[in-house]
C-alpha cells in the first residue's frame, strides 16, 4: 500500500513539473478532491491485480465448470457475477455450499476477474463459489457496494437451482476492501437494528448465512491514522474517495462501516486472516478481539514468517503460507457448512 502510494505521488510530481500555473492547479485539486490520487492508485492496483490473477493460472485444477457474467442488477453498472462449481454439480444437478466472494481493491479498483482463479481453485474442494463485481468509488459512493452485494445474494437465491446454490449454506467472503464489504453485509443480515441504521434490508435470513471468510480487511476506519505515514495517506485518500467525505471519521453514518465497532453476539462464525507485515493487520486484530468479546466463534490465521507476509499474501500461491491459508479456509468452510 505504501509503495503504491509513493508511486502515485511520483507520477503527480512529474505532472507538476510544468508551468507554475498548472502546477498550482494540481496542488489545489489534490487539496479539494481525492480523485487525482485515486485515479492513479486505481491504475496501479489494477495492474497488480492482473499480475496476481495471472500467476494463479497454473494452480487452477481441471474439473471445474463456470457460468460467467450474470447480471444481478439491471440498472447499475459493474453488477455482474461469476459462478464456479465442480463438474459433477452440473452433471448431477447438485446444489453445493456456496461461498460468495467480494473482491478487494481499496473500494476504488479491482474486478471479479482478480479472484476468478482463486475461486476456481476453491470450487475444486466441493463448493460453489461466486465472484461479485460492484460499482467502484469513482462511480458510486458508500454504501453502494454493500447494497449491491445484498442484491447479488437475492439474485443467487432466485437462481439457486440453475447456479447450483445451496441457499441454506451460504458463506460471505472477501479480501481487503471486499472483506470489509462482506463483513458489513454480514452485519446487515445478522443485526436488524444495524440494517435499519444503514438503510439496507437483509437479503437473507441469519440461519442461512453460515459463516464469513475474511482476508486482510479494513474493519475500523479510525485505524487509518494509526500506521506509517504512507499507509495513513493511502487509506485516507481511498476512504475519502469511497465515502465522499474528507471528514469521514466525524460522520456517524459512515462510522457504521467500522465493523469491529458494531459486531454483536449474532454475528456469524468468522475466519480472519492477515499477514504479519500487512499494514491492515491491526484491523484484523481489532475484529478478532471484538468477536471474541461477544462470544462469536472465530478462527484467526496470522502466520509469522521472518521474510514477512504482506497484504493479500493468500493469493501468492508460490508461498507455503498461502497454501496453509487455503487449507485452513477449506477446513473452516467444511466445518460450518456441513
């Protein structure tokens, strides 16, 4: 994150190395809008996402079928989803435990394509997996992705037979910003009072949402200022872009996005993972502490390595720790969807 932020600043520095009037305009733009940095950060993040997705290709096994680009909302952009399942599910008309995965990208970037290969791998273990796209921050503001993801769950329930969805055994999952969105949607499902405050109706019943699987997420917006300077600026920029408010910490409605501060005893069992050098590790630790305080079953996976495991380490399947994260995830999923 810090490296990506520095790259974006370097690009803006080059842009500013022009006549003084234009340079002054760039400075003013940066002061009053997150868009210049957010656009550059999105470009850098999307490039990294494509590289990571491509690197997973060689790990994708045979025997997985797919149904791609299903539009779950007709009047919104970027509201498509992909579905993956073992070949035998199609052959035998099976409905399988379903993992609905919301991709990351700091709310300003990313696509379901970034996680498609990972979901193909996960589906090979006997699940139906779903990758959900949603509108990004430069198009729609908070909490649009949560509302759209809720609509995706409704779509899956209405098309369960065709898509091999077991609607009684659903898990919400996500990485990075997607983990935050998934956790917030889990709160909508599990806590009616919270859903009312957010203004989003639950798309399903709490008993159908068996668990959540959360990798490297941001769960407490107040922690955006509790890290190294580069990471602070990165998170402040993307949160300003996502929420539309520079003073997002002072807005009670936006504060509802701090999942760790709102989880209650009805929150579903959670698998929470992060690398030991991930700038967002404090968020995962805060969420685990809150869940444990409320008596929610929680399995944490914070592997320690001397080389360090950074943000989104679980997608680097050349790492032994990434395979352990996958194996632990599968064990957790089987336990709570049995």
